[in-house]
C-alpha cells in the first residue's frame, strides 16, 4: 500500500523524520538522495534507504508517503554503555579490549558484536586454545543503551601430540623436528609455547624445512602439504608434513662475470665461498653475493646488481653458478623513517644503520643494518623495507619496530661441583630511558664465594662508536680447600670498547681494587702466610677478540681468538705484567656432529718484585677437566697448598654429538681429550719445598649437556691418564642452573 503511494507520482513537498532519539533529523536528511521539490523517484528513494542502513546508526528504516510529505521512520541502534569480559583468566581485559571494535559510547550493532566475538576467538586460537567459546550477552538499559558482556570459556590448551613426516628418506623424523619451531607436547616444555598449535608457526616451519634442505644440497625439495588434524577427543593436534626431498646436488662450475669497465672478475675469486665439488648450499650462495657486493663496493662501484645464473644438470646432479655483476640503478637514500619506537629514541636505532640519508643505496648494508637493530634486543620484530622516494633515483627506507620489555628481574639457582650451591638475584635494564644504556646490579651467593656487581654501559659514548662503562664489585672467595686462605676483593673499573671490524672488538680497562687475604690457616704454607693482609692494585688491561662463532653459548661453526694483556703498577702496592691468549675452532662435520679444538696459554712476570698467589694462574676445575680447581700447578709439599703458576697452557679436542633419547630431549654428548699444565713461581727466598712440573697432564673423558627448562645441565667424567703424583684429581664435574 505504502509502496504504491510512493510510486504514485507527484513531487516531495517536505521530508519528515520520525523515531529519532539521539540523532538530529537534519543528520537523517543528510543521508537522503532526495530533497523537497524532487519527484518521488523509486530509484533515488531506494538509494536513500540503503544509505541510511549502511550508516549502522539504525536497526530499522521505513519510508512512507503522507500526501506530498515523505515520512522517514527510523529505529535507532542502541549505544554501548559498558563492555565487560567474564571468564578470561589467561588473557587480560586490556588485551581483549584492544582487539575488539566496539567501545563505550559507540553505536551497537549485531554485526559488530559477532565480529568482535570472532576476534576474541582468534586471539585464543593463536594462544593455542582451540576449544575456547565466546558468547555475547546484551543487557538492555534505559535511554536506548546496552551493556555488553562477552562470556568466555577459555578451555584447555590445544597441544601438538605428535609431529610426523612423510616422504623423508635422507633425514630422520627427529632431525627434521629439530629444524622446525613447533614441538611436541611434553611435561618439561611448560616454560615454552612452541607445543601449542599455531597455523602461522606451521607456515614458518615450512620455510625452515625448505631452507634446511636447500642448505644441505636438495635443490628440488618442496613441502607438498602440512596437515593438522584434531584428535578424536578434540584435545590435541597431530601435525603431518609431507615432503619431496629429491636428489642431492653438488656445486658445478663457479664463475664470475661482469661488463663493468675496470673491474677484473678474477680479482674477486677469493670472495666466493662456493667451490666446485662441494655439496650445494643455498646459504653459501647468499654469502658469496654479500661478499662480492662488499668487495665491489670497496673498489668504488656503489651501484651494482649481482644475480646468480643457475644451470641445473639433473643427469650429473650438479649446479653451475655464474655470479653476474652488472651496474645497478643509481639510487640514493632520501630519508630513513622509523615507526613503532614509542620508548626507544630514534638515534638509538639510527646509529646501528650502515646507511644514512644521502648515501648510495646498498641492499647488503641494509640487511646488516636490520640485523644490528635486531641484535640490540630491544624489539620483538624489526622490519626494514625500502619504498620509492620523491624521484626515480631516490628511495625511502622504512623501519618498523615492535618494542618489548628490556627490564629483567632474575632469580637464579644452581649447583656446581667446584663452587657448591649457587644463588643469584639480578636487576637489569638494557635500554635505560630509551637511550640504549645498560645498567645492572647482581648478587651472587655460592658455597665457596659471594659477589656483588654493579655495572653501567653507554654503548655510544659522546655519540661515537665507543662503548664506555663503569663496574663496581665486591667479592669474597673461600679458597681454604686448595690454598688455606680466604680472599676479599673490593674495587671498580672504567672500560671502553669499540669494534675494529664486524668480527673484531677491542676493550681497554682500568681497574683499581683492594685485595685482602684473610683467615689464613695456622698450618698453611709459609708462602701463603707471608702474603696475608691487604694490597692495593691499580692497572690497565687490553682485550682483543676475534669472533665468528654462530653462537656464543653452543657454537657449531666458527672461530674465536682472544688476546689479553695487563699491566698493574700505576700506583698501588703490586707491579706485574700479565698476558694470555686463547682460541677455538668449531666445525660441524655432518648433520649435528661438531668437532672443536680449543687452547690457551698465559704468563705473568713481576716487575721489580715477586708475583703473588692471587695473581698467578690456577688450572683445573674444568680447565682441564679431571682435576680439581688448583689441582695442577706448584704445590707446597708439606702442607699440600696450591700456590698457582706463573705460566700455563691448556688444550682441548672435543667431539659433540646429539643423543637419540626419548621425548626429544635436547641432550648432546661429547668425547674429549684435555691437556694442560701450570708451573713456576717466585718463592721470595722463603724456605719451602715446592713440587712443580711443566710436564703436560692429559685427561680423556665423556660428558653430556642438556638445555633443560630449568637451565643448562652439564656433567663431565674426566679421567687423568697422565699426571704428577702431587696433582689433585676429580672424576666428576657437574653443574646446573637457571634464571627465572
């Protein structure tokens, strides 16, 4: 009846709005596609009706005609008065509120409510709770307002019960499980969330598997599918990766070509890390491109584009690669935009960049810049992209970071066969006031020692690539077992460090400290008793480190070398020169088997005076293994007190390998041989008989290490096969500890 009247012709004399409560009639008319004086056009009236519905302001809209008056009847959507979450224990209200669209004083619609309920479900699914349910409840209030409550049943964590692989022949399931981040549920994984189902994590795992196989030479590898199936009880998932490994390839001919004038490709041969006959490794191709880019840049070619031309020979299973060096587009960095750093100052991020505004754009330097920012440890994620600038030869580097907590309050507990029970409390802020400064205070109490440390580091002192810092310390060390005395140290140091190159770092340190030798046993060695009392030390040291290891804590590849020199005698009561050098080489022979060789040597010499017991070298207690701390070196024949040596050397050859244990425990075994000696001292014409020898001591042994949820656990059995009669040995050395 109304529709017929609307279409019966004539012109609109006026528009009357009915049913509004909060919304002005003029606002309703503004969404109409007709005005007074316009005809009753069905097309324009239909568009007006749709416009009003699309605003989301109204639950219902009707149009009718009263003579020549167009009547618009609306029913307003209510306004949200308050939003509450009920039943959420694992995820707090603030987190949920940030994810939903509805807010207090916002127009309520059923569509928005359902959308927000789905968002909450997605949050719980991403945290591994696929059994969660969300039911919105609407409470009607006066004045067309509503309270909205989301009733949440979180449900249990949906864990990964099993991870299976289909199609893998060259690598075992356990090896591939180590390569992916998703892990199977187990009782010792309660500190980790990797055993909960996360589809995004599985997508990342596909890429990890692809990288692993490409780095092992399987250039045709692909992940056919990843299927996650819920168990019949709806409590867990079973994840199955289906893969096609394909054949393994070796590097064929390796070539370098260029059309750039005055650039000799043969001069760049040493930069290639890929060699004919080696197993194909995609990561080595990337390393070669990066090395060539840097080398060519150093020769003055700022704009180059290096692309590998790959020729795959499936019959001979070889891959020929030609690195083609061509002139790249001349692009300069217009500006660097940084977003997301709500706390960290811009300059803290900018100073890690190897590019600045106005520089020639270099993708290799951009990658290194991103890695340096990530290595700060201030951000969860760091994304660096380049976008077109204001001109074709300009680019804008866009940096997006997501900040994370940089403050730590740590409590530690552990046990060591050499130090006994160990407790630790530490407070640290790694990004003080967003300036990148590091401040730390720690307290350590052990059965044989205690220590209080305070340190402060400014990583870019005076806006230069110079890390400056101060350390204050007080330590007590009970050395009664090996040398019949206790030692207390109280002092501080000033230090400055800088990177010579990406892998070489130099640190200079000035230290002043009081050392007090107390509680000397009445039957201690005369050499120990003669040194009882307090001495002041003031000196400088320099430490030069070269480090290319892939990990500081569990190295599998790389080299480390360290040279430390020290002169004490800038005032104070003691004067000596001390030097030591150490190094290590780590190499993975196949799969996860790592061979390492490590060695060190050192010497100390008094300047115009004898050396003192607290400055000499004590060997044993793990270096080398199989001997107690101070178990190697000069020893008073009558009292058995260890006196420390003026010279020492140690060496280790070790094979570390994975242990195939149930439950996928991250346990590694090792076989080792240690060698070492410490000898010589100044007797100060004190009548004592000293047993001393520079002959090498040799131990062989085995051990295991476990990166447990409670911290690293290390157990070694060392057997001294070559030793002196006066040495003190121990077979078992054991330590574990954690911070939480």
